[in-house]
DNA sequence: CTGAAAGCGCTTACAG
DNA sequence: CTGAAAGCGCTTACAG
C-alpha cells in the first residue's frame, strides 16, 4: 500500500514474453483486433493481468500522432467565474478520454507564453483559454499549430472560436422576471462600468424596460463597484430619492446582498413591498440572505462544456469561428416571490 | 492569427535537412551539447528558428523514461478548500518544468479509479490527491507504480505522505488572539461535529482556555452547522444565556457572519464590547462584514506548494512518509481590534 | 492466425 | 566535430 520499490512498470514485451507470443500479436490481442485466435487472446490477457500491464499511452500517441491531451489555460484559478467553466470543460473532456493539462497564467502574459510553449512541446491537440471577465481579450499570439477556443472571455478576433454567456439577454430576463412579479418602478444597480458584463446587462435591462413601455428608476443604470458596500449605499440613496421603487435588479449577488441589508434596515419588506434579483447565483450569498436571493445563473459549466465540444470539433477539422453566447437562466428564490 | 491549416509541425528531421546535418548533430546543437562546431550550431539553430521547431517532449520523454508530468486528483473543483491547494501545487510544478494533469473525481470512487488508470497510462511520475475535508481519507488502492502525496485531506495510512493544516494549533491561536484583545468570556461556536476540522479547532481552543486558567462560555463548544443561520441563532441564544460574553471564536467565516449580524441586531458593539474572529479567511465574507472580520488563514496555497515539493522528493526517491501539519495564521481586521 | 519489420521523434553511446 | 545505429514502447501493413 505504501509506495514501495517499483518493480519497473510492465511493458508489452514483458506481456508477450510471458504469454509466449510476439509483441505484434500481444498488441493485437490487447487492442481487440480481430485476427487473433481466442485461446491466444486469453493467454495474452491473462499475462497482461498478471503483470498489471497498462499500455503506455505516450508511446501509442507518438505512433499515432495524437496525444489525447489538451491544455486548459486560465488567467486566475481563484476566480469564481473561471472555476465553473473549467469544471465543465474538464468534465466534458474526461468523458471523452482526453486528459487535461491545467495551467494558471495568473494574469501574466509572460507566464502565459511560457505555458503555451510547454503545452505545445507536449503536443496538446488544442487549447482552451478561460478568462474571468467577458471583455474580449487579445488572442494568443504566434500562430499556433493547434486550434484554440476562448471560454467566458471571448477573443478580440471575431474569426476565433469563442464561447461566453449572453449577458445582454440576461439583463432582459431579469427585468422580465421583475415585471412578471408585478413590479413597475425598477432600479438597476450594478458594478464597475468598465466591465463589459456590467454594460451588457444594463443594455439588456434598459431595452426590456423600453419594450414594456417604461424606464428604469432614475432614468438610468447605477454603475458603481462589485461590492456589498456599494449595494448598501446606492440602495439607501435610491430609497430616499425614489421612495416608490418596488424592484431592484442587481448586477451581482454581492451588490444584491448589500441592497437587501439596506432594505432590511430601512424596514422595507422583501418580497412583499420590493422584489430583488441578483446575478451570478453564487450559493454562499444567495442562500444565506434574508430572504434568500433570486439570481441569474450564467450556466458557466455549460460554457465550459460547449467550449470542450467546439475544441473537439476544431481538432477534427470541423472548425467554425465566431462567438457563441449561451443563454442564462433565472433561479427563483424568496426575494422575488410575487405577492398578491 | 486564425488557426489556419497547419503545415505539419516541424520535426528534428526537417531541421537537420534544412541545416544540412544529421539529426544526431541537430539534436546535439539544439540541446547545447558541447561537441558541436559553433558555426554548425548556428546553422542548426537558424533552421530550427525558421521552421519554428519545438522539440517533441513526448518523444523525448519516451526515450528518457520520464514524462515530466504529474496528476492532480481532486474530489471537488468547486470546493473553496481544494482550489487554493491546487493553485499552490500548480504554481510549484509550473516553476519546475512539470506539467499538471487535472482530474476531478467529483467525489465518486469509480471516477477516481478511472482517472487514475488514465493518468498511469499517460505515465505521470506522481500523484497529488487533494481533498476538501481534513478527515483522513482511504488511501488510493491497488499499489501504484508512482508516489502519491495527499493534500489537505490526509491519508488514513500514516505511512503515506500527507500534508494538511494544523487545525488544533489554529484553535489555540484564535483563542490566544482573543485573550490578547483582553477578552475573558469567550464562546466557541462552530460547524458540524462530524468534521475533523471542527473537532480539532475545538480541541485547540479548549486547551488554550485551560492553559489560561479559564474555560469556554457554557463550558463547552457549540457545534452546529457551517452556516450563517446557525451563527445567527446560536449567537442570540448565547447572548441571552450568557450576557457577559465578550468574545466569539467562530469555526468558519460563514458562521462568523451570522454571529456578527446577530450581534449587530442586538445592538452589541463589535469590537468595543465583543470581539469576533472567524475561520478560513474567505475574502468575500471577511471584507464585506461590518466591521470587517478577523479570521484564521490556513495557508492552503502553502499546503499545495509543500505537497508538490514532497512529491518531487518522493519521485527522486527521497520519500519520507508521515503527516505534516502546516501552521495557520491570524489575519487581523476590525472585528477584533483591542479597545482600551 | 502469427510474427518480422518498419517507423513515430527523439537521444545517446560509439565509430570515424 | 560529425553521423550511422540502436532503441524508448508501441502499432500497423505485409508476408507467411
């Protein structure tokens, strides 16, 4: 059980010798090729079993010119957006017999280059680049011998294959949900205006209001920062200036938590008087607030899974450049229950 | 820039041909071996440059019997404990020219087996098994041909190499910190009693109190669940039953957040009247509470880094079984500022 | 049905 | 200093 001395990993030659056949025959027997007598096959399989032979995928790959590996290049492993994407991709590949090299560039271009070189020398068959913001990023440089798929953070080059979440539509979904709850005086408070995600959600929200023949409280989106503090502050300000506000669409769950805390302290009843919806569906926040928080889920695992699928296709030559935006969905909780 | 048609990756043969030398000489030139004329070396290097030749690490590995890869086996990628450990390990390996295969077993033993088989067939030189709880886990079965290091979740087999955080000492650290803040009536509220982490921290806390000649409020640790709700509830109960309580050591930041909310609603002044310390140093919680939360950091990246180092050593035959527990540290914030 | 041979891309003694 | 040869572990035509 302890990692004792290793008696040299068995090779196909060992198996062949033990079974008394050539290594060619041993290979065929083990790989289920047709042209092997049943009795011979059994003998080989038993020998393999006895030596706990595991075929060397490295050697096999060298011969076949394919390694069955891909590289997953992330810019930050702690990001709560990267991780789910990464999980989805890992899951999709794992099921398809592909092994995944993980590289964290830590947001550093030099380190990214270094990792790419290493991955290429290991002959990965493709790369997935996972980013932590939806703002388009510069594509990998130096035209690579393998296909690349950009996940969550799309490439600036529209000819590249990019998969991300549809934040514009998501903004509309959130507003539609609040409207469906009977709300009419809706405020949109969100994070840093320099984020494409913030802009996109706001655009979708504003459009949805317009289509409903209304406009957002204050006639605009309130940009700020992705923090509870901002949520608290802006909520109390809005409550003050627009006392008839009856819905808050928040650009993140953190902001929403701040908003909820603020409403609570102002004695406002959520969801009876005011509905609140967050964004990201981050469990630690959504299920611990009072009341629990309705939120928009970006389905990031799906983004990762689709990225894996697209990479597969690109590897097989069925590439199709362009950006795909996956739909988000609302996860309903107590903070937006329609109240008669 | 777009991944156009790949003109077949250049091989050493191509480089040799272009430079007009044998592949043996090309190999030596590229690898900086001494026995090559300077002029020849330049010619080879230029040819390599021109063809953007990248040596095939797979072929090289096959020859040398080492692949320069390791497997990182995690049980859950979403875990906020696994990720930092994983980051640390990835970082340590990346610096050492080792590439890392990532596998998420999703807590499923079957899937774990499947991944191990795949990794072994790819001839990884070692494995790091990352768990999400500090409870000892069953060791990998079927004696493996490569060394294994267990990170965060130690192996049940004391002969295996395990690295984890020293939760017992951490419990003592937290108490000592509260004592240093002048607190005497300290309560310890923590999570699920079935977790080794909860038990260990409680043990350390109780011992530290005893050594200071005191005992915890209520004469015991309050076990419950790892949630804000539990923190809120137990805090208000304690406040009720032991109104002289002046310090809370919480087994997690989530619990601490609940405690803080409860104290706040009861009109208690933190840190003036009561000091609070959490556990995990989870930014999203510690920096958004009012006041900001002092917490215990388990240095998980260090755990990952050390695990990588130990695996390195084990691969080189310098193995040393046993469990190593790394010290934790207090990150001081406003919730425990000593007040005169 | 079985096996000798060639070869994947590379490195390393060993002659010249 | 340079190159022919052997070989890492495997698979795949091609003979027998």
